[in-house]
């Protein structure tokens, strides 16, 4: 039985390559992320096939942002497919509308705090509020929880801060930007190892390129799973 705390990002161009990667990973992986880049390559059809025919859990990472009525309608459309996770931006009005759209379904709404590819210079260029990124992430996470989010997306660097929030009890923390020791960082700027992310409070980690670009993706996934189950990933309180 695979450990669904590992979510593998299907960051490949199309359905054919996505199905090939899923086949190569086999029963080692049970949870997959399909993002915006794959959507135009048949991503929604792939999500439904993996969910319905292969028994996989699916995280649809669309990072929706719009006026409330549009968000509610879009989420209601997605929720009919009974996928597991859906991302929206963490602004409270977006989260509230998404929760309305997901009502009556099993789809959990995850709020994006600050993208893991951004640093303070990027936020300054976008005229985002001043202050250290960890503080901003913690504040946005708290407001998203208060708006009803089932969980948040944050970098592993901020997982412990988010987990320390009283509002985080019973909520999910999902961390992209996870890289095994020695792996190529790519465009990520706030990263950690799988063990550190789990130890700091993440419920799920998202890993893409270090698995799908590996010569043996299944072996790469199994190495990450082993690290997640190691003593180094044990949380201080034993939870």
C-alpha cells in the first residue's frame, strides 16, 4: 500500500506521457497532481480516468482567482467530478466562494498562500504587502482558514509556522517546493527535503521533476517514501 502523503506532480505535456508515468510508478504512488500546464493537454480527462479507472487520488491544481460568483460557478463545475483537492488563491473572498461551489461534494478546497517560486524581490515587484515572507504566509493561511479553507498550500519553510496556528487544527498543509537532498532546485526558491517538510507539519508533499525526470521514476519515488517514513521525518510531538 502506497503512502498518499506523497503527491506526484504530473508536470508532463499531455495525457499519453501522464499515463506512461503513472504506469511506470505503478502501485508505489496513489496520489497525483494535475496542474494548469497539463489542463490544455487533456488534464481533466486524465484526472477522471485516474480517479475512476485506476483508483488514484487527484489534486487539481488550478489556483483559481476571480470574482466570487465566477469562482463559485467554476468550483461547482469541477466538484461534480469528485476529485480530492482543488486549489484557489488564498484571498478570503475567493475561499468563501470556492467553499460555496464545493458544497455537497468531497472536494477539499486548498488555499494558496504565496507561491514557492517567489521571494521578497518578486513580491516587491508585484506590490505585495511589505514584511518577511514567513509572516505573510502565516497571516494569509490564518485568514484562509477563517474563510473556511480545508487546507493551505505553502512552502515547507513555512509549514511549522502554519501548523502553529490555532486555526490549523484539523486542516491540511500541502507543501510543494520539496526536493530530495542533492536534487536540482529548478525554479523553486523556498525548498526543503521530504523529511524536513513532514517533520515541520506538512500532511502532504508535492514532488514533480525529481521523480518524472529521474532515470527510474519508481525508484526515485520509493526513495522519497522511505525518507518520509524515516526517523528524520518524525515530528517533535510524535504525531
